[in-house]
C-alpha cells in the first residue's frame, strides 16, 4: 500500500463505483465456472497491484474451510465419489466453489481498492462529488484505522504471550486467545475513538454545512468513462452467464 495509488490515476469515486458494480455482479453470479474465471482475473489484478494483507493466509484458509464444509455436508446433485461414510456430490462441489469464490472475490477486490486508494483522497473525492463531508470522512477513517488496529492487535497478543498466555492453534487455544485479546483490543479501540471524537470536536468538525478542501478531487471525463465501461462490463458478464452457462458442461 505504499505508492500503488499512483498506478491507476483514477478518481477514488470511479474506483468505488467499479468496486460496487463488480461486488453486485459477484453476489448475483450463480455459475461456478464463470465465478472461478472472474476470481482468477481478480487475483491477477491483486498481484499486479501487490494488494497483500496480513490476513491473507487466514482468508484463504477460511475459504477452503467453506469449500470443504459444502463438499462434506451438501449431498445435492449426483454422486462423484464415495469413501466410507463420506459422499462427494456435484452439488456440494459446485456450491462449495461458488460460496468460497464469492468470498474470495469480495475480499480481494476490497484489498485492491484499499491498496490503490489513499484515505485522504477518498474523502476529498467524495466531498468534491457533492457527498456531505460529515459522511465522506467515515470510509476514510475506517481505512486509516485498519493498520492501527492491526498493530494494536499484534501488541496485545505479544503482551499476553509474555504474561504466559498459550497461543495454541487448536480450537481451545483459539477460543482462549480470542477471549483474552479481544477485550483489551475493544478497550483500546474505544479509547482511540473517544480521543478522535474529542479532537474533531475541538477543531470544529461538523460546525458548518460545507468544508473547504486543501486538494479538491473532482471526477474527470476519463473517470466517468472508466466507471461506465466497468458497469457495462459487469452487465455483459451477467448476461453472458445467463445466456451461456458453463457449469453444466463440466459437472454432471
């Protein structure tokens, strides 16, 4: 997330429209093959912009757990394989791929948006586009506090480990870790929120209906064109999926 925002040159509002359009597309898609192809494209773009996160392994592991759960417990469709009491069906595989791919797509596209957008630029672009500045600062604050809470979470975990808390990878260890790390993290978060609210109040935030921006970021013609092309592409993919389904050609 260092200087990736320079690579796009797009207004954050245009990127936000693209994110919303493709997120709606992902939620509406019902063909596992189309969704896997779309996920592949998203992961390639994610790699190009180096949109990595400290939670990457956790997200991919959770996605695999979603897929495995559907394969083991969803017995819809025709039987593909059977090992003792475990029965793998076409419906379980298809549903597992569908849900896991949707989850990965949404998370990866959000990572790409965060990696290519600065929080200050997002709030300035929303305000310049006519969005009320009181609400335009909310997503910017959320983006700004993500790395802060990641750092605080690491500090709390290290502090608990020094005090003798066993951070095992078993289910019991995960529950114990969540119990003794989430409470201090919640108090730290509330403290930071109170300090931020007091600071914004002291600076007169919200006292006037409008706010002067140091660097206004009004959308240009190219931003509108890219947003339009993105919406058209999302609609075209959705129509193609409905008109030419591919899943039935691979799964019985």
